[in-house]
C-alpha cells in the first residue's frame, strides 16, 4: 500500500509558476515510479509526466515539455512538479500517482493515487 498526499496548488496568473509536492508513505519510496496527471472539468484525466525510481529519467507530455519539471527526493519520500510559464489551459486538478514500473502514461497503469490539488491559472 502507498498513501499519497499532494499540496501546493492554488490560483496563479498566466505566466506565473507553482510547485506541487506529493509525499508518499507506506512503501519504500525509492522502489516506485511516480507520475503526475491532471484533469480539467469535463475532460479525461491526462498524463503530465513521470519520473524513474532513481530520479535519473523523466518523461513529459507534449503540452508541458519545456515548462514543467518533475523531480524527487527519495530521502524525503517526496516528488515535485515545478510548473513554469503557466497558461489558462493548465487549469485542472493535479494528481500524483505511483506505479511499480517506469514510463507508464495511462492512468490505469498506476495503482495508487493522491486526492488531487487544484491549480487555477487566470489571464
């Protein structure tokens, strides 16, 4: 079992930045791959990016490449999503998720989910 708790969401003007955090408990953090997803009202949950167990590799969805960065601190059981140059279309509930294997991009491949944190970008 893995428990995930996100924080750091909020209201930000377009062009601004936010950093989301996700703290994990219940399993050796360094053995699980982490992903970030988002879901806007009326839309399906979509992949944002993921990070390898070691933190040495990351992958991103095209809409966020070059603007978002995922990192992790295994000593703190925490994964981060740094979001820069935010756009109104980034508005969504953001979720972190855990998987036993790396580079999954489908929500169904992730076994554990946080409760989500709202990010709202206004122009």
